[in-house]
C-alpha cells in the first residue's frame, strides 16, 4: 500500500468517524432536551462548551479541511509540493492544510463565544 493511498484511506475513515461522532452528539442533545436521565447526568458533569464544544470544533475543523482537500485538491508548485496562497502569503507543504484547520477551529471557537 502506497503512502498516498494510506493517507486517502485515513482521511475517509476520519471523516466517517467525524460524521458518526456528530450523529452521536445530536442524539445526546435530543435525549437531553426531552429529559432522558442518563444524558442529563452526562451533561451536568461540567460546562458543556468546554466538555463538548472544543473537541467537536476540532473534529469539525478537520472534517472541513479533509472535505475541501478531497473535493478541491490543492495546487502544486514546480517541485511537486503543495502550495497555498492567501493574503499575499505563500504556504507550501503541509502548512496550507494546517493553517486552514487553525482558521476554521478559531472561527468555530469565536462563534461559540459570540453565541454564549
């Protein structure tokens, strides 16, 4: 198995796990809203934004980056490295997806703070 196929398989698996986690979270929130006892005990053990919001934001940020990477593959420069240009800056190699993940994650955290 080549490294490229391993990375593609890992991305697909992580996106599936992310979707399953979000579905589980939705079920927990629905049972909480209808007063189901075990979910009330789970959510009452600490502040929900810190227990659920931060980790789920990280997973969602990864899912967004993986989805964009799959649907719209990044461009490559002459040497074959990934290349990302934004705001006059050029990122090459893995810096592009990492920068995008950080931007998405910080946006999700800021939106949680605004809504709170």
